[in-house]
């Protein structure tokens, strides 16, 4: 394999030196070595990052003939290469020392498209939480298989006919460390305490994820990110960044940052990297604008806007209405960024206040915050944990034996309480992300928001309102566009509504809660197809 790669790389280098604007003859290129059953991908221009790739045996999860899957780790030795230098440059050496020696390991599992793997786009999927594993999305929403009830203690899965890799390569990745199988370790064993986890930070996450996509994209052998030549140029596929729930914060920030990095890459052909084509951001029931979701919590729970409410009684609702202005004022304070930086104390205060006085009131209904028509708790989560904690499954997936999980003991948890708490401490959940949506729309990236109508927590009312209010270049045209019904092929009954103009689409899905692809699998796949391959009208 490596010999073939070297031959391929030589051809690429020779051809691209003459014809692509992004390569020069002496630009460094990808190297591949073999270690412990993994192919290790490295690139001199990404000195902190390396990718361990492992071909998953056929039949685990994906049973479709000829459709391969790959898993592995993005290993990030951040401290050594960047972090110490950066912090020392700011005269902050003491802070750098505290971080010294932590290596981060981000686990991913990717599947080639079942359709046209050489030409279908690539979708990167991220669940939310914060702290919830994208492997819950894989195994109960959009992956090639779904977890089922264990039989005689043996966990199992069944084929998902509505998997998103029907029409795209799909990659599931967990970040930050502490989520799912992703973890941090010390470079050497001298420190026996648990390494610090880093909470999401768009700058770091985007650098890691863009390095991840670059390494995958330059690797000729993996078939998840197809590498092709077109007119003598190396052609990278289009990427869609899809996120659910808290992913409605991750994805726009990531896209915005990757576009910034692209400018650097384009200006530095000597680095041997290629700008990544981010075609779109897809947000399912997202938390993108806390300022809009908070009033929507009151409207959703306390009026009959859904046609099934109100869900809470007048006494409770009066308390919520009374708390709303204070919640909004705190969110504003958090986002003022007086002094240029977020003030973690102020943001955490907003988080806690709005959660205590608005969101948590939903508990009184006894229903799931993710679906008014569903009992609290999803049994699928147990099936998923059983599958991902199974010894045989882990061996096939090439999972490092320990270090992950809330107790760093190698027990997979679907949602990390630890990571959730860390985000809460800095009030990340009160921070606005709409600026990033405006930024990427302005740079030609398409944006879709779709919302299952049964969801309270990141509900469609708030999703509608932030998108409607968004101040972007086609905002007036978007607001003038009608809210129309959309239909599945051949059906006379609406599947939901949508509003579309230019590169922005807002959509709803009837009969679905927070986990749209779990509740309405066919509709979710149809939205994904029409969005990725069509105009943006549904
Ligand atoms: C999706 O894949 C199916 C085959 O699995 C193919 O028939 C169909 O044309 C594809 N749709 C799009 C929109 O690419
Ligand atoms: C481990 O790191 C510490 C702190 O940087 C250093 O003092 C120590 O020598 C290292 N030990 C080994 C075995 O590399
Ligand atoms: C060991 O790890 C802990 C927890 O992250 C940290 O507080 C401490 O400073 C580390 N000690 C050394 C010697 O690096
Ligand atoms: C809520 O709206 C639905 C649909 O319009 C209606 O059938 C129902 O009676 C309303 N409920 C209340 C309490 O007004
Ligand atoms: C409203 O709901 C709260 C919480 O369930 C309950 O304690 C209270 O008695 C209810 N008030 C009325 C007027 O029903
Ligand atoms: C954050 O806000 C709190 C409360 O207003 C204030 O006491 C603190 O000094 C601020 N912190 C920073 C770093 O500005
Ligand atoms: C809309 O998206 C397309 C495809 O990404 C892009 O080529 C076009 O420039 C965008 N339009 C605007 C007005 O940004």
C-alpha cells in the first residue's frame, strides 16, 4: 500500500507542480507508515497532527457489499508544537507549563458512500450535548446501522436503510476530548493524574478538524474522502459540516474558521496543502442563538403555538415570563464581550439562570425535552453503550484500551457529564454563534437549518426566529420568501415547511423531535439529498 502511495504521490507532485495553483515542486507531501495495525498519516505542514487509520472489518455496522469503513484517531500533540510557543510568545510561560505534555486523541469512524463513492460529497457529522458522542448519531440516527436490544447479553445492530451514506461519505468524529472514545493522555507517564480536557474552542477545534480532513483527503487509499484527478489537478471533494443540537454552535464556528485557514493555505502553496471546499453547514435542531431560543422556550411551553400546548400551567408560565427579561439581559451581557473576550463568569451566570428558570421547567411535564410526545429517556442509548463497550466490537474498531470515559477507565458513555459541566463553567451555551453563520453565508457557504417540531429544547420556534432575524446579504429577500410546505415524493401530505432564498434554507419536519433522522428517517434522508444535490428548495 505504501509503495503504491509513493508512486501516486510522485505522479501528483509531477502533474500538480505544473498545473495546480496550490502545489509547488518542492512542497512537502503526505507520508504514510505502518504501526500496530494502523496506517499512520503525517504531513510536514501539520506538525502537531497525525492520523492513525484502520480499516474496519467488513460487516461491522455496514453490511452493504463493497462499502468500506475506516476508523482511527487523530492524534494531536498540540503542546509541543504550537501551544507552548504561542503562550510563551505572550509572556505566559507558566500557563504553557501547566499544559505541557498532553496529547489529544480524537476518534472517528467513517463510511464510504453506498452510491457513488468517487463523486458523492463528504459529510462530517457531529452530535451535541455538549459532551455527547457522535456515535449515538451513528447508531440511532444516520449511520449505516442502528443499535438494537441486546439478545442474551450480546449487543447487536440492524441495517439502516435510510443511512446518510446512501448518498454521501459520512464521517463521525468526537470532540473535544472526553467525548465518546476521544481522550487525552500524557506524553510520558510521569504524571499519573487525569490529563486536563480542553473544552470546545472554535480556533483549536477548527485547526484539528481541518488537519483531520486534509490528512484524510490526501490519502489515496481510504475511500471515505475520495481523491481524484480532474484535468490534471488534484481534486478534493466537497465537504458538508452537519451538526445536531449543540452542533448548531460547533458547525458554523468551525466552517468560519476553516475558511480563514483556507486563505492562509491559498497564500502558502509551499506548504503543500489544499484549501478545503466547505459546501455547506447543516444544522438539526441547533442551539445557534441563545437570545432567540430563550423566549422560544416560553412560547413553546406556555402557548398553543405547536397546536398541542400549552404544556405547562399558568402559575409556572407566569414565573417563566417574569424570568425571561433577566435571562435575556444576562445573555446580552455574556455576548457583549467587553474587552474583546467572553467573560466566563458572566456567561456561566446566564447559562445557569436561563436553565434554572426556563429550560428546566419542562421537567414538570414529565415528557422528554427532546419530544413532547416521548417519555423522558431513550432506551436506544443503552443499546448503543452496550455495543460500544463490547470487547469484540472494540477490537474490530481498533479502540485504544483505556483513557476515555468520564472516569478515564475505558468505559464508553454516550454523553459525558464531565464535559457538559466544563462547558457550563465557562457559559459556552450562552454564547451566540449567528455571527459565524453570517460570515460563512457571506463567503458563499450554504446553510440549512432543519427542526423536528416536537422538540422543546432547541425548538423550531427559536430556530425560525434567529434565521428570520439574521442580518445577512440576502436577509430581506429571505424574509420576503414564503413559508411553504414540502412533500416527500408522491405524497399529498406535507412533511414539513421550508423557507428558502439564495444560500439559506429553514425547514421543519412534522412528527419528529430533536433526533429528526431517528424519528423520521426517510424525511431526514430526503432533506439531506435535496439539500446536498439540489438548489436549497425542499
Ligand atoms: C442516491 O443514491 C441512489 C442509489 O443508492 C441513487 O439512485 C440516487 O440517484 C442518489 N440520489 C442523489 C440525489 O444523488
Ligand atoms: C516527562 O516529562 C517531564 C516534564 O516535562 C520531564 O521532567 C521528564 O523528564 C519526562 N520523563 C520522561 C521519561 O520522558
Ligand atoms: C499533573 O496533572 C495535573 C492535572 O492535570 C496538573 O494539575 C499538574 O500540574 C500536573 N503535574 C505536572 C508535574 O505536570
Ligand atoms: C391548541 O390548538 C389545537 C390545534 O389548533 C386545537 O385543536 C386545540 O384545541 C388547542 N388547545 C387549546 C388548549 O387551546
Ligand atoms: C402548576 O404546576 C406546578 C408544578 O407542577 C404545581 O405545583 C402547581 O400546583 C400547579 N398550579 C396549578 C394552579 O395547577
Ligand atoms: C467578569 O465579570 C465579573 C462580574 O461583572 C467581574 O467581576 C470580573 O472582573 C470580570 N472578569 C474579567 C476577566 O473581566
Ligand atoms: C451560494 O452558494 C454557491 C455554492 O456554494 C456559491 O457558488 C455562491 O457564490 C453562493 N452565492 C452567494 C450569493 O454567496
